[in-house]
């Protein structure tokens, strides 16, 4: 039996594809930062999968968590 709704992993991958389209226009330093955000977000997919949060909000929340960790 198939899924009716995409998983958070699939949603995050879709968001990532859209971000990568814009990434092509960025300078190399900005691209590195965006790639870090994407990789850090993927670390949090398992805990995000058990919530019903909007995937875009989840993506931003996961990025903010990782940024906060860097400053502690």
C-alpha cells in the first residue's frame, strides 16, 4: 500500500532542490554556507518525522538549531 502524503525526508529533498536552483547564482562562500545548512537539516529529519510541522518550518527550525549550537 502506497503513501498518500510525502515523508518529511521527501519534502526536505524537494525544498533542497529549490534552494539549489538559487544557489547557482550565489558566490562560492554563500554556496558553502547553504550546503552546510542543507547537510545540518538532514541530521534532524528523524526527530522531525514524528511531528506534524510544516516542512518549510521544519527546515528553518533545524537550521536555526544548528546555528545556535555553533554560538554556544
